[in-house]
C-alpha cells in the first residue's frame, strides 16, 4: 500500500508559483523527492519496470500527490533528467574567446563522464538519432541557446547554425548512449567538440 497523501503536498499546479513568480518551496520539495526516488529506482531496474506505487513509497508521498505534479512516470523521468539538458547546454557554451578545436571545455568532458551511471534511464528517453521526449527538450534548449549567443555576437545565419548544432549534438549523444558510436567519454567529447566548432566556422554561412 502506498503512503498516505500529505495534504501539505497536494498542491494545485497553478499554485506552484506564488503571485510574485517565485517557486513554491513545498511543491519543489515534493518534486525533488520524486525525482530522487525515480533515479534510485532506475539504478535498480529499467524505467519500464518502475511502478508508481514503488516510486511514491520510496519518495514518502501519496499516489494522489504524484499525479498533482506529474501526468505519468515519463513526465517525471524527463523532469528528473532535465539536469542533462542544463549541463549539456552549459557545457557547450563554457568557453570564452577563440575556441580550440583540439581541447573541449572540461565541462563537456565531465558531462559525458557523469552521464555514464545513468545511461540506462537516458536511453529510455532519448531515442537513437536524437528523438524521444528528452531529445526534443535537449534539441530545443540547445537551439535556443546557440541561436541567442550567435545573434548577440553578430555571427551570420544564427537560425541555420543553431539548428545544425542542436541536431548534431543531440543525435551524436543519443547514438553514443545506444552504442552506435563506440568511444570512451573523453574521446566522444573531443569528437563532438570538433564537429560543433566546424559547424560554427563553415565558410559561406
């Protein structure tokens, strides 16, 4: 039997933000507990074998509380992997000045290395080629960040290059996770970095 719902956690999604736009700490604590529980569950079994009942028991919240915050387990899983999106985006923009194509930012190498322990969960959400729910989020976040920074720098074709950067990185990452690209984390970071630098420097764009 799942734990009884805590009425303090049963928040309407519209109440997650207060009138000033700040995140409600109770709602965020609940979501954080659910994210931690999911990562712990997925360390023991594939996402497809995780049940809501087991998840809420581990998180210490009620089943009804879960559905206040998430439509289903996939929505929670994408949220739990949102750090992937933020880390990847930041890693690809962690350099300043003229980038050296032979030396990827340490944050990019760290990103691929730290992804390994949770590779199974990410494979479930990021299909080969870059599709899947997490692929869509990652592609969108990378495209928007790349386009904004390129436009601010006055570089040509910000939309075209941003789309190429987002598609290339998301696709390579997905295929690496699914074993279609054989490389250690350090090596794949070097290779994808060179690809992205080449896209930014392609003559005639």
